[in-house]
């Protein structure tokens, strides 16, 4: 598995009324303090939280699994972005 740092987004649905408990569990486990969770937003829509994780693919996978095991988590969806274009190549082509 790659050791290159990347990012992933975890969309999380929480049991109704347990959003604060979930956020406190993330903090209590040290996921934010240890920079494992880059950002966590409480949102309105199909999901309750969007969590951005950064690190190696193995680190990200381990953190996703840890979050999924937390109480009050009903559903998650993982989004892993990928680079479709090498921006240095795009800039070089634009200069030609």
C-alpha cells in the first residue's frame, strides 16, 4: 500500500439527537488533537457530519474503521479523491 499522504472524506449519519455525543467521542479519542481528522463539519442534508481525514492510505483506513465503530453511527460513506490531471503538465501544455 502507498505511503504517500492523501485525503478522504467520510460522510456520517448519526442517531437523531446524538450529534453532540458523536462529536465528543471524536474529540475524546484524540482524533482531532492528533491531526488524524483534518476537519469535521456538522451539516444539514442526507448526512450529519463530513469528516476530512489526511495521512497515508493505511492510516486513513484505520481511522475510518475506528470512526465507524463509534456508538451512534448509523451509516457512513467514504469518498476518496484522486488527481485526474498532473497540474504541472496542464501548465506546460498551456504555455505551448
